[in-house]
């Protein structure tokens, strides 16, 4: 087995430190020096590995999206039927790995970054397309022609719940978020049957 060099270990430490620092500060006004200090290395080394603060932010968001994707895939593997698969996606969106203060702050700042940085915009678009596609696959057998409207509503609610989370105090409440989404889903499915 090949020996794992220091570069991937240090990059991972910088990515995790970036997420923690964004969560602590609450904005992208985090310096490379702050990130490097939290990771236990020099800012010169951080610049060496990533080249710029923007690249560190993008790497942090890729990390968050990787965790999210793995949780969704894992949840979908055990869910049987479209409704269970839909709820698995919603639960994964608010799992402890995804819906923690640092990750929520990183998401908020990622949306800001996506307004001006094409790579961030592309990453956000990939996430949104995958979420919508996963929701539609589950919703089509349940809602037929209304699947698109409901999927778009669920996506907007997920984003909105993350935005609201940044503004509130106290620990995140994933159960309340999933309950709100579930209520919305039930009302939309009921409306389609009426």
C-alpha cells in the first residue's frame, strides 16, 4: 500500500480549519493566516497547497458537498419505495454531519461566493441539479405532473431553512426542519389528490 504523504493530510486539515473558521467568524472575512493557525501550520504552507483563499473556500465546499452526497447515497440505499426515499433525502439534508453550525455558515458564504466566482457557481449548480433530480425521481410516482413544482418547493425550503439557521441562536434543530418539510410535502401531495 502506498504511503500517504503529508500533502493530503495537511490539505484536509486546512479544509476542516476553513469550515470551523467560517463558522466562528460567520463570513468569508476569514484570513488564510487564521485558517492556517487553526490547522497548525504557516499561511505560506496554506498558500503553497491551495494558491489562494478562494481555492481554500472552494475545497471546503467540495468537502461539505462530498459529505452531503455520501449521506444521501447511504440513506437512499436503505430506503424502500418513493416516499421512504424522499424522506431519506430530507433527513440526509439535515443530518448531524450536514446541519451543524460550521457547515451551515459555510453554505451561506458559499452562496455569496457563487455570485462572483464561476467555479463556486458551477459547484452550486451541480448540487442544485442533483438535489432536484433525486427529489423528482421520488416525486414522479407520488405526484405525477406536480412533481416539478413540489421538488422546486422542497429545494427552496431546504435552502431557506439553512439560511434561517444562520440567523438564529442555539443549536441546530434538524428534527424541526425535517418536520416542516414533511408537512409541506404532505400538504402538496394531498392538494394533488384533491
